[in-house]
C-alpha cells in the first residue's frame, strides 16, 4: 500500500487525537482568509513555524518537505506583486505559508489510518442519507491526499536521476517518466486494495415481499 507520512514522536500534537487537529486546521485556515493585516499574518506564520517545529522536525526537514509549496508560493507572490501590489503579495504569501506550516504539522503527526477514521465518521451522515459510501469516499480522499507528496517525491527522484546521467531538465523529459511511475503506483495500490477486499461490500437488502394474495372463495348461495 502507501506508507504513512506521519513520523513517530511524543510531542503534544502527536498525543492529540486526529479529529481535533483536523478541525483546528480547518477553522484556522478559514479564519486566515478573513485577515488582511500583514502583522497578524506574520504572527500566524511565526506560530505555524513554531507548531511545525514543536513536532520534533528540524528547520532543514521542514524546508525540504515544503520545498514544492515554497516554490509555488514564490511564483504566486511574484504574480500578485506584478499584477496587484506588494501588500497583497505579502498577505497571500504569509497567509498560505502559515496554512502550509500548520498542515505540515498535522500531517507529520497524523497517521493514514487516523485520517481515514476521521473522514469515515465525517461522511457518516451523508451515507445515512444514501448519498455516498462513507468507507469508499474516505479511502479515496485519503489516497488523494497521500498521493500529492508522493508525486513530488517521484519528481525529485526523476530529476536527480536525470541530472546524474547528464540529461537536460526539459518538462517533457520529466513528465513522461513521472506519469508512468504514477500510473504504475496507482495500479499497485488498486491491486492491494482489491486483494484485501476493502472496503467490504455492503450486504444487499432484499426487497420486501408483497403480501400473499389469498383468493376469495365465493360460497354458492342457495
């Protein structure tokens, strides 16, 4: 299957249950989108860095894990600076950077199994309404979340292999082997899920039988 992103530790965030962590992340991320003051956003960014560091990860590890996100933020900030203004660019970078740091801390302290259990409970009401299968929906979302950093890792491995062979860094040279690796990994995960029979099929509910029709016997009247 796919290995968990969580790293062992004994920090307070490690000991906290998955549901409060995910709820806190969702609430904080939503609240930050209503904040435009650079000072408050800078405070949130510093707080996010502190929380990420409290999990036991070193600054180098955090930087390595969020290298892709940092590059995306740099491009986004530059675009906002050129198209809007510097204050907007600063606010966007600080806001998304704080969310990325907090999300990194939650990811590093929450196992895939814990994430699946929380999502399955979250989708429970929709399942009771007959809208979705909670187990399948939770599994799909969990794998999607896990595949994002996996694709980044595969891309980095391909880049390093190409650099060692002296190949150019064209987009096509990266995209083709990356696509092949992702497809192969996806098929392996699908085969593993099928082999384990997960999620189990729901027992089919037999339709109610119609009431037995008893023919009326008319008595002959004299």
